[in-house]
C-alpha cells in the first residue's frame, strides 16, 4: 500500500504553514489596529474573529465529505484561496471604519465569514488526508511536523510583518497582506499538487446522510471525552489571543510593529515548547503524554499569572520574556494534544477519520471563538468597573489561568484512563 512519504508529509506541512501565516494577520495585527489605532471596542474584533471560528462548526461536514467523496486536494486549494481573499478584503475594510462604521463592519463580516469557510474547508481536508494516507506508525510524527510548521509560519510572518510595518500606514499594510496571501496560495498549490493521486486511499463512496455518520462518531465514548477536553483546553488557550497585543499597547506602550512582533515571539516560544516535548518524549523517553499535557497547562497558568502581575509593576517589566514563556508551555500541551488527535482519528468505526478530525476541529474552533470573544468582552466589561487597563486585562489573564488548571485536571482523569496506555500516542513515534 502506498502511503505518504516523509517528503509528502513536509509538503502538506507547508500548507499548514500557509494557513497559519494568513490567519495570524487577521487575529493579531488587524485586531490590534482596530482596538488601539481605530479606538474601537475590543468586542468588535472579538466578534469578527468569533464569527470566523463559529463558521468552522461546518468542519465535521467537510470531514464527512472527505470520507465519502474524496477529492481532498480541491477542498484544500479552494479553501486556501477563499481564506486568502477573505484576509485581503478584511484588511482593506479597515480603511472604511473611520468614514463609515456600518460599511466597514458589513464588509468585515463578509470577509471573516469567507476566512472561516476557507480555514474549515482547507484545514479539515488537509488533516483528513494526513489521517487516512499516513502510515499508522507515522501519524503522531506527522501531526507534530505539520503543527510545528504551522507555528513556524505564524512566528515568521508575525515577525517579518511587524518589521516591515514600521512606520505604519494602511496602504503599506494592504500591500504586505496582498503579498503574503498570494504567496500562500501559490505555495499551497505547488505543495499539495499530485500527492493525493500517488497514495492509496480506499474509496468509501456511500449514501449515508451526514447526521447519521455524525451520530455514529458521537456514540463513541472516547470521541466524546476527547471532545470535552479539546473544548475546555482550547478555550483557555485562545482567551488571550485578542487581548495580549492591545494589553501590550495600552499598558506597556508598544507600537503596532512591536505588538505584532510580540505575537511572533509568543509563537516562537510555542515552537520551542513543541520541539522540547518531541525530543524529550521521543528521543529521551522522558514523560508520558498525560504528564506533558498537564505540565503545559499548569505552566501556562503560571505564566499568565506572571503576565498579570507585570502589568501592575509598570511598563518597564519584561513582558516579552513572559510571553515567550507562555508560548513554550502552550506548545508543550498543544503538541501532545495534537499527537493524540491524529492517532485517535483512526480508532473506532473505519472510514470516519475525517469526521473525527472535523468533530475535534469544530470543538477547537468553537472554543477559540468563544474564548477569544469572552476575553475581549471581559476586558470591555472590567475596564470601566476597575478603572485601570492593567487591572482589567490582568483579571482576565487570571481567569484564563484558572481554566488552564481545570484543563489539567480533566486531562489527568480522561487521559489517565484512555490515552496514556497507548505508546503510539507519543508524538514522533
């Protein structure tokens, strides 16, 4: 049976890298510009980002279509093009907010809806292809490689865009985003072209309705329990996404370029954390899947507490170092969770790998949208109540820390019973 080679896996990782490079612009750079430069309520970009995540509730359907109809390459490329177009339109719409809030918001809603559809179609189809065409023994390693490449794309893009965006102008931003989206679309086509035709993927053509297939997966206890963990942990993971850059600008005086580079530094930390777990768990055989997930969650809670305290001590405190630490612990937890997701996708009823990946992807997307919007709305609520930006943002960071602690407890119980008994779930094995 012909399966994905290591080169094929790296090529598909390039697609994941392109996804991350575009999404980081919409969730970080555009978010900061709306809140700081345009002085809009943090809940507005929070709503837009939540919208694009909410539309990704369609992920199980994309996965089910991959399971029953095939032709994942078309979904991957088409989704990437839709994502690129949505990001470019969202960037252009920023210039309309000052003259017409209603028009700017309307166009932004269309753009972020397109972003959500693009990420859902491309991302789910890509993971379904990986889950079905990768040799079982390589699945966890494939998840680690592709996730690391996505983080690398996010970090590199954020750092380079932050550097090129000084001094800031809207025209310059549109030009930069146009180059990034065009390059990502072209690289995706080159990376994925011909791979699906060269591997043996069993055809599962069937007339089963989507909801029947979905109920089959939801009836699996392991799938339900893992879905609960994904939702809670990803809510904690994404609560800071929309408020960290405004926090750096309002409390620490960071410029737009510095704030964008902060996102790159954070994702650089995530990359380091993932590599650390991969080397320790695979090469040195240190720690179980559950122990790395718990360590990542507890460490993330600790760093969020430190970030909250730094805001009370003054703008000269080492925020960047604390954010890098947060990213490293986030990476520890995320790589173990993603490795588990890829390995578990093939468990249970066969010919439903894409549907399981879609279910967990939808749980992650809903949690990301909910977490991001809750974080932004909470800041808007606490700012007038507490009378201080540092107090408002710091309170939300502490709430997020508490959710990470709860995620660690859930991981201890669920993974202790079901996941850590399987050695193939260690990323890289």
